[in-house]
């Protein structure tokens, strides 16, 4: 029966062999893939690897408030404009 030291030595040897075999097979797989890409003219986008993803933009909200003097509008979201600060917002509501 093998001793613990012998078994761990065998295990270390197998790990090294596994690592070398994997490196060799991965290199061959990469070479095969590159050959197919060149042969068929495949792009990264066709493979789904595009780094440029369209940003999902929310549609602009319709304005809820209007400054009668300048015609400037505000949707009611975000920081209130200066022309509306400290005033009754109901006066500036846009009638629909």
C-alpha cells in the first residue's frame, strides 16, 4: 500500500500534467476558433460580445409647469427651476 507522501507526490504530478494538458488544449481550441472567425468573417457583435450596449433611455416627460414670462417649462421632476422657487406652483400648472 502506498504511503501518504507517495500519494501526495502522485497527486502533485497529476495536477501538473492536468495543467499542461489544459494549456495545450486551450491553445488548440483558441487557434481553431480564430481560424473559423477568419474563415467566415464573424464579428464580435455576431457572437454577442459587443461592448457597446444601447443605453435604455426613458422618454421625456411632458411639462407640467410653464413660466408665463419666458415660456420655460418644467416636468415636475428633479430640482425646481429658479423661477418657481418659493412660489405657488398651482399658478404655473399647464392646463391640458
